[in-house]
């Protein structure tokens, strides 16, 4: 089972979500750790391969957890947020930019550790 590593404030944000959302995302992340694809996960478009998002709909709100499986030693949770955009299903630009920055941090961490 691969360990989870939370980047930035991802763990703090996850802990603040409603219980039902925490349960759903937590269950999905455990499946990812075991090498399985959760039913509520899909590739995050517009980002590098191996970056996926878990989508949790709860009482009319949508929550997302973005993670990467690009690295064999760990699953990195890059970002957790409530989608507030009312314009379709697209992820807001500022959220995508944050994911890209955090993915770059992980790439650098893995490079320094000699795992890339």
C-alpha cells in the first residue's frame, strides 16, 4: 500500500470538509493507495498525465481532491477544494494553477530524492 503525502494545505482542507465528503474522499484515496481506480475519480484534463481528481457531490455542493499517481513511492494529494464556479463543469483557472504549482513541487521533491 503506497503512503499518502499531502501537499500544501490539502490535509487541513480535507479535515474541514463535511463528514460525508471526508468519508467519500478518504475511501477513494484508500483505493488509490491499493492501486485501484475509485469509481468517482477521473483524469484531470489540462494537467500532466497521472493527475486525477476525485469528485464528491454533497447536498448540492461539489468537492474535489486532486492527486497524482505518477510516482511509485507515494500518492500525492495536490489540492482539495470546494468547486464554487457556476460556469459549467470546468475547474476554475486559479485552482488549476495551484495544482500545477504543487505538481511542480512534487516533481522537484522526487528529483531531489533521486526517484525520477
